């Protein structure tokens, strides 16, 4: 009997490769989101420190105008960086969600060909067993026929 050969093996291999690529891309997107979250947290920490320093400066007597201007400009710059970091994070999260959807689709495609492969293998195995049984029956019939002719 011929060995089992899945007729769509190359398609299945391609789908497995596409799934692996999609999973790698998702992992990269997850890392980018994590880095963006870290960056945003760092900016917020700096904002908190700058606001605390500004409040402390205002409480400790008479601050000079240039000190107030420097603190206010720094806080404003941090606020702008926070807005940009939030926008970047939102974009990266959208990209991550798209990558996650690609992984799901690629996994479903690979699973489809895997199930088809399993079905074809089961059919092949069934055919092999049927042929083996047919041969055993034929051998038994010939054996009985020989014994009867003796």
C-alpha cells in the first residue's frame, strides 16, 4: 500500500509559516505597546515631580519670574509629550489589535488544513485496513481451498 501523502501539504506548510509570522508580528506589537506604556508612565512621573517642584517653589518665599517661567515651560512640554505618548500608545494598540486578528485568522486557516489532513489520513488508514483485511480473507480462502483439495 502507498504511503500516506497529504495532497495539500504545501498549503498547510505555508499556512503554518504565515501563522508563525503573524505570531512574531504580534509579539513585536506587544513589546511596542509595553514600551509605549512605560514611556507614558515615565512622562507622568516627571510631570508629577515637576508639579511638586513648582508647588514647592511657590511655597518657599518669593520665586523669581524666570524660575516660574522655566518650571511652567517644562510642565507644558511634559504635557505635550504626554499627549503625544497617549496618541502613540493608541496607534500602537490599534496595530496590536490588527496583528492579533491576523494571528486568529492564520491559526484558523492552519487548523482547517490540519483537520482536512487528519480526515484524509483517517480515510487512508481505513482503506489500508480494508485492503489488509481483504488480503487476509483471500489468504484464508486459499488455505481452506488447499486443505479441501488434499
